[in-house]
């Protein structure tokens, strides 16, 4: 750290990320306040704090998505900054703007609200990237409202795929104002296009009040990679390498992540994998420099089998899997704590080191342990956990809000995420072996209201380790 930082942080989130932010604040010598709802009163992020008395620092609210509750607690407890974690308000530029411009301003621990606004819009991100000659998925970078113009674009995209010897070419027709997979249809032949275009346009008008449509090439055989950046408000920017998050649930929720993003011990790639990894880092930094990015952020990429990278989006927040990148990174012979770095930079500190001070060694894997039935489309399981223990090694770490010394009822209000388990090793093979050992030695017992045994995704995680970083 290059200067002393001061302040008090409202932690506007729950679960394991709230605990990680708490610990980062303690490391920095910062006071903090946590919030919780009735459903979360048994969570460790609450139980580790004080819910009553003169030194109370945990306050009950009606909802994590009610900004007035959050600001009221911040004002009552004299907080000077707010950390949104991930999800909830973490990428809501209106919330960030309100926090920083209100009568009692709070430092928003994340990028400035204008950057969140500009990069939170995928269409705008694509438009800016295209101007900078950063590759994006072939297709439109602005909404199309005219059917004839749309059909011409669709025909060109189908033809270009045939020219590149892509078998069974297809395109996606998407509601421009949509998100979360809503309002997307696939077209394989131009004869289908007008009917599907009208269908999506009508859906977009009904659901979003905007009939704009995007058209882009449909990519199938790809890996999903991310680049972790850390930037300061003093125009300093570094990266912590790449990670691969291709193994996901049917709802596109990541389940197994690994760093680095490619490793030739896992697959015989048709391209120079290190060259591609360097390329997406370079592109990510180029965009960050252009927009003046000033906090932690993740640049998401898809890489096809031929090694062509396409920028997908930018996540303007700390991500669940930030520690996967940290476990292959070393600064002064230690793994960096990216949440701690994020906080101190948001509070005005300088980064204090340059890219050449960061070294990369080994491989790491994160396992997202969830109470879910992966055989039934990842259906959530709700019940009571009666035993919850993990092995302890110098090559592993666990982040969880679930207590290990008492029973815990999984709240139905949220996704039943139980823990994040990190393992790392000298190479990817050792990391995978350790991940298997860790899973085998993990003990999670519980039952639902009818006495049926708990269902988790541990077996799924173990079975999918062989798919890491492959096409």
C-alpha cells in the first residue's frame, strides 16, 4: 500500500462475498457495516457480526435490492463508502450515480458510474470495440428496425460463413433491449428470416417497448474465457491473466473455472494458445485505456476452435471467480487479494506496482458447490444442512457463508450456492488431481422437509474436470 486509507464501508451484499469483503476491510484497517434480510439471519456473514447492542454493525433490511434501505443504513452508521459485491446493484450505473451524487455522498467501490453505464450496454461496448479494431462477434452493433435492411445483413452473415467453410451456418436474431437469454431466435436458412425477424420484433415491442433487433453470427464450438484487470484512478492498469469458465449450467451459470485460460496439457489446440491469451489481454487493456477504466473489471471473450477471439462483454465489478486468477498470480511472492486491492484503489490509493512486478506460475481451479440436481436441469434443492466440512490443505481455500458447527436452513429466496472451493498446483494436471481429492474428502449432509437426503453438484463437478479447457 502506498498511502494510509480511511473510511467505513457498507457491504451491500450477502453470503460468501460479504464475508470476503469483511475480511478485506479488516486487512486494510477499515470499519464496516453489513446488512441482512430475515432469510439470511443464520448466514455466517451475519453471525460473525453484532446484530444488537451499542456496537451493532449488522442491520436488518427488507431487501438487498431496496436502495433506500441501503442508503438509510449507510447514513445511520456513518459509512463513507459502499461495496456492492457482485449481482444486485454492482453493475447498476443509476445506483452508483445516486451513491456518489447524493447529499451525503458515498464512494462507490467499483468503476465510476459513467464507465458502468457505457460498458454495461453491450451494444455500445461492441460499437466502441469495433472502432478500436477489437474483434467482436460478426453482426450488427446497433439496433435494426427495417426488415429489408435486416434481411440483407442476415444474408451477408450466412454467406460469409459459407465462404469460410463453416458447415451449417446460422445466425441469431436478438431483441436489442433484451438480456439474460430472452428474445433470441436462431435462423439457419434465409427463407426463415422474415418470419423469425417479425416474431422477435413483436416480442421485443411487447416485453421491452423497443422493437430494435440485433443480428449476429451464431458461434457453437468455442471456449468462454475471461481476462482479469485491475485499474486505479491514477491511470494505472495491470492484468492478472486469463481464466476459462466454459463449464456452465444450462442457465449459463459457471460451475468450474480454471486459470490460465488454455493449457496444452488438456488439449491439442489448432492454434498457438499462448499467443491467443496474450492477444485477448492486449485487447482488454486497449479498451480499458480508451474508456479510462478505474477499478476491478473482467473482459469476457469467446474463442473458437481456430483460435479466433471475440469480445463478448465487460463485467464492471468484482466477479465470483476473481480468486482463480489470483491463485496463479504472485506479487512479492504472495497471491494478491483482488477484493482488498479493489477497495483500496476505490478509496483513492495508487496501485503502487507495474505489470512486470506480477509473476504467473502454476494452475488453479474453482469449484462452485451448489445444492442442485444436475440431472434435473440443475433444479435447486432446498432443505437443512446438518454437516458441512472441507479438507484443509496449503493448496486449497474455501469461501462460504454456511456454518460448519450448526445446522443451516438454505433460504429459498436465493440461489442455493453453498461454497466456492479453490485448489491450485504446479500445473493443470496437479490442480485437477487435487480438485478430485478435495471433492472426495468433502462432507455435506442434510435433508429436506420430507427427510430425503441432500442433493449437491459434487459428483457433477468431479465428472466435468476432464472437460477443462478443451473444445
